[in-house]
C-alpha cells in the first residue's frame, strides 16, 4: 500500500480540514473549496478510488500506471495530467524520481514515486501565504512545479564544483584514466539533466495558454517565471558541458606540450651525443695517412675538442630552454 502524506481541504487561502482518502469528493464539491492530496508510491486501489471520486480520465490513469522517460503534460477536458522528474544523487549515481500531478476544478493530486525531496515543504510555504493560496488549484500547481525545478540547482552547483576541481587537477598533472572516466560520467549526467529539463519550457508555455476554469489569468506570470528559470537552467547546463569539454581539451593540450618538451630534450641530448660520435667515427676510419695520428698529443686534443663541442651545444640548448 502507498502512503497518504497529506490530504487537506482549503477555502479562501486557509486550511479547513484534514480528511481520509474516500472523503475527497465531498470536500472538493463544496463552494469555494479545493482539496490537495499528496501520495507516495500509491497503489492501484488508491488511484482507482481517486479516479471514481474526481472522474479522472481513463487515459490519464493509463499514463499514471505506465513508466515514462521524460516530463509531459496531457489535457483531458477541463483537467490535466502532468509528469515531472526530480533529480537525486544516490552514492554518486544520478537518478530521477517521478512525480505525477492530476489537477482539475476543486482538486490537486500529487503522486511521488521514490525518495525525492518531500513536498511537505511546498505545503508549508503555500499555507504561509494565504493571499496567494486563495487563488486555489493553479497556485498549488505553480508551487509544485517551482519546487521540482528548484531541486535541479543544488545538483548543478555540485557538478560545477566538481568540474572546477578537475580543471585545477588537470593544470597540475597529466590526465589519468580515472580523470577521463569522471569527466565522461559528468558529461553523461549533464545530458540526462538536459533531457529532463528541456521539455519543461514547452510545458510552462502550454500552462500559460490553457483556458481552464481553475487556472486564473493572473497566475500566468507565475508560470512564465518558471519558464524563465528553466531557460536559465538550460543555459547553465550548456556552460557546464563546455567546462567539461574544455577540461578534456586543456588536458590534451598540456599533455601535448609535455610530450613536445620531452621530445625537445631527447633531440637536444641526441645532438650533443652525435658530436663525439661523429668525431670518433672520423678517427675510427682505417686510412693510413690521417692528420694527427702520429701527433704525441693528438688523443688529448681530440678529447678536448669533443668536450668543448659538447659543452657548447649544452649551453646553447640550455639558452633555448630545450634542456
């Protein structure tokens, strides 16, 4: 069985009563009243009870039972059904917890599946603002949407901090396989976040245009505010993905620079060693008549030439920062 987190009736911005699940209809049909029911992991029996009371559309119930992959908004007559996703990190793994919203004249029903942030905070905020809660179902709908989108910000700030740490690490040492796997994991999480956030722009636009009895035209700017917030999240996601790409590019450039420096050192030492090799090779040729072969100090002279040449080459490469 699922858990009924809260079921309350409201009138003129004030909470007037708590009730059991099978009493929802009688409160929702009272003049100037609406009910707000919050469920966690509801069973099929509980959903059917709500369907019978509030005349929820069969297609909406089928959508509620089916598994979804992205946010969506469906309208059925003067009622709507919405699927939202809240992000959480469980042991470093990104997960999305599904929330389903049913809204119509006189009722708002939220069904949460999983261990996302509870909506009790939303209820407390709304009850603390009776003038806004007096708007009714549309304000509750706005508050729930806003809360879901707020859950993305701390996660994105956390990813931003991780990417900054990676950038500092890359500047100090070469990229390791663990670094590359970590960056790849963050880029994959960013793509998954975009997949869940992007449809919210269209959903907010549809909410601004819906002509429903329970959505007041004065609430449309609130839905527009959520759309602006979603747009900013998408812009930040683009920036975070660019940070991840730049971290890889910086790592590759620095690694290329380090390899180039190593290659220059090898080339410099090879040139230094080539000089005595060349001199020794000349004097190792088996010709009978060669200068300095019979000279008493010829051996020491050749060693001196080799030493001076090697020191000169070393000093020159040092001046060029090759060594």
